[in-house]
C-alpha cells in the first residue's frame, strides 16, 4: 500500500509540471496519494519504515494538491483579468 501511495504522490508531483491536464491530474492524484498514504500510515502492525513511507506520501500528495490547486486558481484569475481587459 505504501509503494502505491508513494507512486501516486510522485506522479502527482510530476503532473504539476505538465501543461493542460496537469493541474487537474495533480489534484486528483494528490487526493489519491493522501488517502492511500493515510491507510498505509494507519496500519499499526507495519514496520516503521513503511509507516514513514505512508507519511511521506501524505506530505508529497498534499504538496502536489496545493500546487495543482494554485495553478488552477492562477489560471482562473488570469482568465478573469483578460476578460476584464477585453470588455473594458
């Protein structure tokens, strides 16, 4: 479970640099990485390294979610600014 969570977090972080579907993929994969990382971290019988990997996936997934959301918000703000310039 932790390897899957880390893979999702890595893909989410890579998706933040991709052009068109990147921010949306980063948001979705970030949420998936947070969820699977949480499941991996919550296993009390797992060794410490695997629980740490789950916590790292949560952190990287949250970072990718934040970066993807920031790109979407900035794009919407730019569109609003351009539409205000064109209408005026």
